[in-house]
C-alpha cells in the first residue's frame, strides 16, 4: 500500500515548507482566537493550532485525559438501584406528605400521589460497603473503584430539556455540549478519529437528538460524531462503489496537489487546513474499519463484556469505547435508551427494569475492570447516569412505575482522579430531597472539567454579548469526589 | 392578600411595636419629607435610588415608588404589614429577602414611622420634575450621523462613495488597496454572492468579451433580476428567522410552514422594501385589510419550537417561544442581546428586566393558529362546491316539502300489501307497529320515525341526497388538501404580562404593559395599548438608530466575511465598535433614503472598488492588518452549505431550477435516524427533486440533512445571524464519498461526454471552467489529463469497477470513459477553490 501513503506524507511536508517559504504569509496572519484565557499557554505552534482538534495544554495538570460517559437515557430509578430508604418502605402506599410536594410540578403524577417502596433487595458490597440493589451485581464487583453520588440535583423535569441540561449546562437547546467544550478546550490526541464520538444502543435514539452532542455556538469541528453500528461507523467513510484503495489514493493525491498549487497562488492558510483535513479523512478511512472490528479481541474479553462482534449492543459499545480511548479519542459518550419507567406494560419497574440492568450493568463493570487491567483507568474518567431520577411516589399505569424526579437522584463516577470506594451525599428518609452534599448538575460538570485540568470559570466562549461556559452561572468543584 | 402564618408569627414577635401603633394612633400625621424620606435615604437609596435600581425598585421618587420593583409593588398603601418593604425590613420571608442586605437593621422608631406612613395611605408629594428617559452615550443608541464621503487622493480606485470611506482609512494607515480581481474571479464571486450559484461558461465568456465600460454592472443587474437572487438571500434571512420544517425539542414532529419560506424568497425577488418586509413579518395580520400573503409573512415568529413531549407544561413552552420572539427580534433587527435581561437587568446594556417583559408583552397577545392557504384552483373549487351544495339543499327542501303526499301514497300501498310482502321489508318492530297505527293517531316520535324511514326510500329524494353527500365529501377532500401555514393572530383579549422573577414564569412579579426600552426613541401607539404593528412601525422608523445599521451591517458581513461591526448580533456595550463608523452610518442613511431597497444596497456594495479587489494574501498586510479589518483586500470565503451542493449541481448540469413548493427529500446516507427518538419521514425523491437547491431540502431540527449539517447549516433552534465556516475531515469525507455527491459527479461526466466533438484537452478545460469559472493553467491542465489517463487505463482494464463508478451496465460501451470522467469531475468538486468564493 506504499503507493497511497507515501505521496500524501511527502506532499504534506512540502506544503508546509512551501507555505512559509514561498507564500510569505507571516505567522501573525493566522487568525486564531485564544482558546484559553492564559495567552502564554495557548501559544503553541500555530500550524498545529490551525487544526481545531490539535491537542492543547489545559489550565493545570489534569488527573484525567479522556472521558467515557455512560448516559442512561430516560432516568434510571435511584430507588430501585442505589438509594435504599427503610422509611419509604414503611410508608409505602400512603399519600406523600404535602410539605414535600408544595409548589412542585411533575410531568405526569399529581401532588397527592402515593409513596412506593421498592421490591428490590439491597446489600453492602466491597471493602467500602457500598449499598446497592441486587439489580447491580456487576457494579457491586467494582464497588471499591467507584464513587457513588446519591445527591444529584437537576433543574428540569422533561426528558429533552433535562438531557440537554446535563449535556450542555442549559435547558435551552442549542448550547455546546460537554464533549464539544472539552475538545474545544484541549483538543484530541487522536490523529485518525474524531475527538468526540457518540455511540447508541437500545430500541431508539435518545430524546433530543443532535443538540445533545452539538457544538452550539462553538465551531462545528467540536460537535460529537455519531458512530453508527454496522460496517460503516462514520457517514461516508467507505469509498464509493467501484473505487478501490489505489483509485482513492490517486484521487486524494490529485486533489491535494491541485489544492497546494492554489495555496501557493493565493496564500490562504485555510487551504492548508483543508489539506490536513483530507489527510485526516483518509486516515479515518484506513483506521476505522480496524477499530470497529471486535473479532480480534480475546474470547475472555468478549465474554467479560458480554460482547458479540457484529451484534449491536451496549456491551459492544463499552468495548468499542475502550478501543476508542486507547486510540486517543477525548470524549466517548454512550447512550442507552429506555430507562423511562412510568409503569406501562413495557416500562414498569419489574421485567423492563431487569432487562435494562442486564443490558448495562455487566458491560459497565467490565469496562472498569478492563480499563484498570490496561492501566487506563487512572486517567480515564467514567461517568454513569441519566438526566434525572424517579419519584419516591409510585405512578400507577398498567402496572406500577415512577415519575421524573429532579430533587435527588444517583450517578456514579470512576477512574480519572475520582476517589473510588465511597458514597457521597444523602437524601432524606423518603429519598425525596438531598439533605447532604448536594451535587447540582453544574457541580458535576465543574468537577469533570477540573479533573481534565480545566477551570470551568475560564473555559469560556463569547456569544450573543457575553462569555458563555458549560456551567452557565453556577458550578463548584466537588472536592470530596477527587482522589 | 391572605396573611401567611409565618407573617402572623412575625406580628406576634413584633407585638410591642404594633401595640404602640394602636396606642399612638392619634399622634400627628407622618410627613413624608420630614419623617420618611430621611429613613429611606439612610437605608435604601444606595441600591434603590437614582444611581442604582436593584430588582427594578426605585424609592426616591413618588412615581417610581408607586410602580414598585420587578417583583411587584413594594408598598401597599394602607397595608403596612402586607407591604414587601416592611416585610423586608422586618427580616424577610420566602419571597422577600431581608433588607438592608448588609445586616444592619432599622430602629423600632424608624419602623414605626414607616408603618404609620403606609397605613395612612403612603402619601407623598408629587415629584418636581418628570423622570428623564434613560440616556446612553453608547454609539449605537445615537441617531445616525449625517456624514458625507471623505476626500481621498487615490481617485482611480474610487468607484462609488463606499470606496472613499475605506480608502481614507487605508491612506491614514499608509496602506494601499489591492488591485481589482481578474474578470473570471469577479464574475464567479458576484454570481455566487448574489445567487448562490456559479456562472455558466457562456456567462463567463460573455463578460470576458464584453467591451463595454459597464460590463460588470450589466452582470450585476442581470443577477439581481434573477429569481435565484431571492433564493440565495432569502435563505440567509431564513437563518435569522430560524426556519425549519419540524417542531424541535425531542419529538420534533413535522410542521407545515413552507409557505412562509416561499413568501421570503418572493419578497426578496420583488425587492419588498425592508421596512415593509419587517412590518409584514412582525405584524402582517394587524395591517388594515391584511392580504393572505401578509398573514403568511407572520410565520416569521412562528418558527419557534414546540415541545410535544408527554408530561410537559404547555404554558412553560409557550413562554419559551415568546422569550425566543423577543430575543430573535433583538438579534435580527436591533443587534441587541435582549435575552440577557430575561432573569435580571442587562449587565452591560441599558435594558432593564422590566423592559424585557414590556417587549415580551408586545408578543404575548397573539394566538398561534394554522392558516389554510388554498391554491388558485382550490380557491375556485371551494366556492363552486359550496354553491352547488347550497343549490342542492334548496332542491332537497322543495322535494321534502311535498314528501308528505308521497309518503301517504306509499303508506297506503304498504297497508294494502300482504303481510308476507310487508315482512319482506324487514322493518324494525317499532316501525312496523307505528305503521300499523293510523297517521292521525301516532305520537310525535312515531311520526318522526316513519318520516325518517320513508326519507330513506323516497325515490325522488334518494338521488338528490346522494349527490349532496358526494359533494360534501369532495368539499372535505379539497379542504383537507389545502396547504396550511403557521401564523400569528392577535387575541381579542390581551394576556396580562408580568415580570418573571428570576426569569421563572411561575413567579409573576410586577405587571407590565407593552412598551420599548427607554434608551431608544419613544413609541407612539395607535390605540390605548401598544401592539405588534405599533412596535414593527417603530422598529423601522427612519429615526430608529439600530434597525438600518444592523441590517446593512449584516449584509456587508456576507460580502466581506465580517461586518463593519464584527459582533453582528451585539451592537451593545459588549459588542465591538464599528471599524468604519462613518461608512456604517452613511450606508444606513443611504439604505433608508433609498426606500429601504435591499437590491439597491446590494448593487451599491458589489459595484464598489472595495468589493472588486483581489482576495490574494499580501505579506505586508499580515502584520499591519491580520484580520483584514481595514479591507485592503477581499477575502476568500468558504461557500455556505447549500451553495456547495447547489454549485455542484449547477456545474454538473443536473440542477433543477424550480422555485418554491413543499420541502424535498434528496438522497441521504442510511442510518441517520438511529440517533433520533423517532424515525423521520424521508421519501427519497426519484425525479428532478433529487437535484433541487439545498434550501428546499426538508429540515428536521433534530436531524438536519447530513450534507448540509456537515457544512454548518444552522439547526434553527435560535436565530442565526452568522454561520460559522468550519473546515473538517468530515467535510472531506462527505465531498469525496457521499453517494449523492458521487451521483452528481457521475451526472457531470455524462453531460461532459454528451459533447462528442471535444478532445480530452478541450473537455478537461471545459470541465475546469464549468467548475471554477477560470481557465486552468498549463500545470493544472497537465495534472488533470495525467489523472484522466491513469483512471481511463484502470477502468478499461477493470470493466466491473467502471460499471459501478459509471453506474452503467458493465457491457455499456462507454462505461470506462464515463467512469474516468466521473473521477475527474470528483476531483474538481473536491477542490478547495470549488467550495470557496475567492
């Protein structure tokens, strides 16, 4: 395959020399907004910086270098999984005391709904004695690596706005997502793949679609790239039918040659960026098929994840996520849908919840173990959670479920500078409100950025008259979470 | 207002003070100036006085004190204990924070005086002077200055007054403008800028060979008269209008509002003056004798999103839509970030939170219906059907009038029938028994029953009734097939508007009336209450300092990559100052005096010397003016998403030039909807709709057409006044491999080969010119020919590859030739120069 790689590399080198030697374009002409407030830190080789995804130094030494976010879309029930409340069991069936629901709005239930205890069994696990339900045997097996946050709070109680809120720090659609902020802040270490990749499993896409991983007002180079399951993970990755590798290489060579001649004629650095973009596109074409081919993984690894090559699943996506971060991708977000357990035939707290947990618990735990075994867990931040939790009150439909709950729910984090083997925060005796170590969504975001070496107050972008940031006007780093 | 237990508790703890009120009720009346004002001045005026009005509350004047703050009245005359002022001073409650916030407290004596003053009616003398309206020194709030073009020395460069402004500045900096671009570049530039399409080779040749002095102006006038002008500039306005064909949020269902899109295109093509363009979009429904087109225009503010998710509060998202209307109006017309004042006073600009809700009130009075827009055919059919139905009903009336006689005859015959024959009619038992009773003795119900039975078998009635049924079905069908479009319609009864405390619609504060920020010129309403029409007319008043400036700046930005004000949607204090303030004002003034004609403004800009400069980089400018603020050269700009696809379609000869109509579904890659909540409808077009211009592509907000999305098409969530121009590997993959784009290359090759007399060299040159307007240089031509040769050799040797690339049967005689030229076309369509306006 020498015929395709060599000329491109040569060409690239020549183009860069050419750019400076003959075009007479000074460094000063390369218009680049300073990404970070500290000018000195941003002053890296401008030619590299022309690539919007080139790696950049963060504000301070990071503990994590990359993120895998396991987004449980729909809002898993913390009361069935993490947050055991004897008092709730005792009062199950009684109308919720009115002081809990005064001035509250719910998506579906009313203020006079009845409390609902759980039927799930809880036990303590690991050295740390984390209390988990029997739905999470996988998580129980890695309890000492995980920090469980039982005091999450969010602002919005409808799926779309709440998902956007957890991803962008604003319930308004159209703001940059955290993956976009992160790659905007520190670029990506992968030269062959996008810096921010989104994977999807479950019966349908997450509510909200594109805006969940959009770049908002940031340049589109930072938007998440959805990976499709199937042989072509990225749109338009394959050569057109009838165009073999040699023909594709010849095609690219001709384009690059003509582009570099134009660069010489007009001296516009954008052409140089485009030449780089075509090179990276070509590398993506070469590397992605190998990347998504899980058949080279050992039988033991496949078994640990429960992954089956060629059969799309959350397990496959977890394994794929490991392969992506191994290749330097900065932010991988996995969506698994259908956690919205309101109580219909297919959304009650019985079998449907069993199924969601079976699909996700083992693979998530396998991901932690696998990252750890490969020495990647130390600087890979893993986050698990949904856009909100579920009410202590039951929601009777065909069967029983729970409504959306924003005032206290659970997420967990591991790796990447997180202090494992601990639980943070607590809700009241009904599991309704947070009473200890409240962690607002903005606090989680601030903490995640902090672990990645970014000050959430400084990672800003000017738009519509003001400096915007991921954490809007809030956010404080939760130091308890950090090792 | 009921007193909460908590406040009652407060009363008890303050019983001593209260007792004193009772006891001293006969004391001399409290005098505001002597007793009250000093207390307020000592404790309150710092934050609620002339210099600062925290929470919108100003206590030093009688008129503003009566108005209260954003949260509502602070003082309720006669009710001291309910007055938030007193609640705050006594320690606050869950709604009212403790005051003063520094921890100091008022003495019991002071509180007592305030209590007595309020309980006695809170009387105070009128203010000596009227409150002056809010002033600002900020440049954009000042009236347009009357400027005349400056004197310059380099006169040969000056083509119109724009140039003197730019040149004067360059001369002051000791810089020279760039020479004029060559003709091929110029015609490609101006054709792309005015129509979003590249010029044809014939158009280029005509211009290259035109000896007239005004050859360029002839081109410009031709382009401004082209219907494609409306498509290109209409699309840009649709960005501002956040136009899309779906509801947004999570469900993102389909909506029908393409009539608005077509209205915009048509408005540009007939050069509807921008002031009228504005009025019709904001308030077309309120114009006297509003036409259906003027109503369609109000779709501008129906491009807000609708949340269809289960369990949402409709009022919450209606409020979001109204907020968006205010923000969009601010960005689109005024260059103001009004949204910043939603939750608190604007931090930088003189816009208070109360004023935000006054603007909110302007847009809060509308209903949001769908308007049926019948075609001419439907407009004729419906009244015709209506008339026919009416006529038939009249005839039916006549037939029914003498139905009694026929019924009696039938009943007689029925009675005469044998029992067996009667049974054969199988009437219901109650009918049979009623028929058995003589007509004169039947009950009313029985009479009606029999009449109903007979109506169904009356031979005179049946054909008439059936024809009426069928006419009604036709009418229903026509009605159903009528396209609807979303519009605004003013309600008969206004909704009350309140300040939303901290931006939360569940916390209504002070009531507000529709109005405009005090820092801008005053608005005169037609009636008792300002409505959208008053507001729209105010916006385009010749004396409004913002609308014309913002509009000319946004148009300028399209031609030079950045506006004279670089922050095109923020003319406030946080925005950038104009690089050429006199030019901006001169353009704005010229725009207004020219009757707000956008075409005239476009013509003025594109015929200027500044616009016609070369865009080549100049090393000496890199240091002196790295961002090209001084405009010593033109800039290379990557084409907008639609223009890239449209240009490829035009160059290849495949473009369908049909204007308007419902959204279309060109081919897109598989798997797009695995990442949306619902699979969207996408009935891929089989005919020329595959090759319509990009702005007609159906736009789902949650999943825009991937080709366009990759090239930065906005997702229409909020108003977009400037698109980013990214440069990414995904763009490279799209141009290289997207099957729809390869299909264009293939069609391109077929069209090239349809001219059989051309040799390779001439054909390659032709293709190059069709793609880039200019002729290839020798070097470029050789590269292309060498490439062609290598591809031809391969495809001749590999007929199966050739068949696939050429999309021909493998036996087709010219498959290898089509395949080789497809590869050449593919190269040309992937060049940076092709997707760039130079």
